[in-house]
């Protein structure tokens, strides 16, 4: 998010509408104080840990990607690129 120059105090708040149901449930179950809830790094670390999203999981997903019948090569390439980017974002 730094590329877009989003202020650090807004990053975690702007992320919430894009979370899936499981991630939203995990965050509501966790009793965060206001300071922790606004810290994007801590929210990201918590969600990755709780959802067990590790580089190995992303690598397995990447290696098991197959082209869907109606997908174009562009869509398939985009999906594989997203998994490879996700692998690097999770590595500390």
C-alpha cells in the first residue's frame, strides 16, 4: 500500500471491506484495542497466522494451477502471477 501513499493509520481500515467472511469473522472475534486494530502490519500478521497462509501454501496452489476451460491465456497468466506475488509478500 505504500506505493499508493496511503497513510499508515488508514491502511487497516481500508482493507476491511475487501476481506472475505472468514477473515472478517477472525478480526471481530479478536478483541483488538484501537491502536492494534489500526496497525496494518499487525492485522496482516494476525490474519496470515490464523488462516495458516504460508509461502508453502501459496507454492502448492501455484503448482496445482490448471487452466479453466473458458479462461484465456491472459486470465490464466494473471492468476499464476497473483499466486507468485502472494508467495513473496508472505515471506518475512
